[in-house]
C-alpha cells in the first residue's frame, strides 16, 4: 500500500464513517478499484480509531458527564440527578451486548470478495435513509426503555455488514423509535465508542501482520486523513440530521449501488 492509497482510504473512512453511506462498504469497493489487495483488518480498525477520537472530541461534554456519573455510582455517591445518566449508561451496555451478539454472528460472512452484495446493501441503506424523512419524535433519554436499547443494539449489529451504514441504520432506528433528532444522532455515536474499542481489542492479534504490510508513515497518513475528514463530516451530519435531510444521501447511494451490481 502506498502513502497516496492510505491517504485516500483514510479520507474515505472519515467521510463514510459519519455520513450515512457505509465506510466499510466504500472500502471494499475502493480496494476493488485501487487493486490494493488484502489488508489486515487492523488497518481498518486503526482508521476507525481515528474517527472514534473525533466522536470523543465532539461529544466530550456528554462523555465526561457520563464518566463522572459512573464514577460516583461505583463510589456509592450517586446523586438524584444522576438517574437519567445511569439509565443511559445501562441502555448503552444493553445495546452493546446485542451489537456483539449480532456482529459475531455476521462476522463469518465473507463480504470482502462480494462487491455485488455490498452494492445491494447500499440500496438497503438508501431505503433506510428515505424513511428518516417521515420519522422522529420528541422522546428524550428518560423516555427510553430497555427494549429500545435492544432495538438499537440489533441495528448497530447489522451495521457490521459492508454496505449497511452503521450511523445510517442506528439513526434510522432511533428516529423510528420516535427519538428527538439531536438525541438520535448523539445516541448513535455514543454506541459506536464501545463497538470500535471492542473491535480494536479483537484485531490486535493482526499487529505483526500489519507491521509487515503497511509502513508506519503510510499508516500515520491514513490515520490523520481519517481524523481530519471525519471531524468535518460529523459536523455536517449533525447539521443535516437536525434539518431532517439525511434522505438526501439516498440520491448518492442508489446510483452507486445500482452501478456496483451491474459493473463489479
């Protein structure tokens, strides 16, 4: 892999991780076009870590508040006002459990060599995004129940499939549960934190393989490109989500998916 290819894949990850167009699906198609060949899974995870840092920065106030609430709970010094945040923490844990359950089940599918199937799933994502024009509500975190956490976890688990946008399917699920648009985006990316962290831990076994395949400079270039472009993309996504305009990305995904089905 060259530095230029790494920068391109990193920028692509930064765009597609936050914009609801499936980062993993785009990476599969990009490798087909660029003829990069097989790259250790840890390379993908490191690009995800770059975008994870973006999530931590953008939602730092909420994350620090939740960590403070969790710390007081563990020290048995909880306050009455912590109840909402404790409920949110439980929902994240429940969602993460079901994400892992679904994700491990789908992990055995070899989608890297099936670009036509990935293209078909782009069309599924487009359909989900179109539904967001007509869904949403006013539910806030205190209104959510455990079954809502289960539904969000299953949605995120399905987002493991290349072509299914993780952010797209989780935001669509949250809006389908009548969540407030801002909370839907916030909760979607809050759920991504344990998911990406878990993926990194599972893929550490490939570190030696990665070191022999991709040079540190090339890897760093991809990481920085992913982080910078990711920050800009997330900022754009949150604005479009508040405006109820996520369905616009279907205009891009429908021709992309259609072209992939017939040309790859």
